[in-house]
C-alpha cells in the first residue's frame, strides 16, 4: 500500500487500481456501493473459513474490528452521510488521505514510511483482506 502515496495527486493508474480494489475486495455483494452489509459478508466469510463459531473469542474480536473499520470508513469516506460509500467517495477519501500524508510530511520534514501514516483501521482491514484471500485461494 505504501506505493499509493508517491505524489501529491493520485494518478489515473492509481485511481483505477483503487476502483478495482473497491469492486473486487470491498463491494462484496457487487451493487456498486460499500455498505455495512458488505463488511458483514466479509466478516462472516472470514469467520466461516477460519472455523470461528459464534461465541468464541475470535468471532467476537473479528466483529469488533469490523464495526470499528466501518465506523472509521464512514467518518472519512461517507461525504453525504447516507450510510453508503460510492466509488466516487472512495476515490475522494484516498485523495484526501494522500494529501494529508503529504501535508504531514512537509510539516515534519522527515521521511516517514507511508505505512505509519495510513489510518490504523485501514491497515487492519488490509490485513484481514489478505488473510481472507489467502484462505479463499486454497482448495482442500
Ligand atoms: Ca455493496
Ligand atoms: Ca455516501
């Protein structure tokens, strides 16, 4: 993900990549918008594939993590506060994160890695995303 924040403005290539991720990894029910439903689906898939049953610590923890991620995503991304993140709002959120990153870098005048400045909720989702697709890729 560090490669996202190279320049002050996102390139078309980067925007297309973000849109691809939006449709492939985030909008699980493929209706073109991100809603809590999509995160519920992702969470259920992860718990099912991992064999975490309702009531187990892992199940409870995963639920808390996803609630948290969704809340932050709404805060940062849902510009018109309708409870849904459109692909347009998604790209604009990344543009803002990108600008914030560069503004912070200018202020501090230090070379920090992009990973440290990516919001922690996003980092956690990325971790889950990769673990989910790792598992999905394996057939028994
Ligand atoms: Ca959706
Ligand atoms: Ca919205």
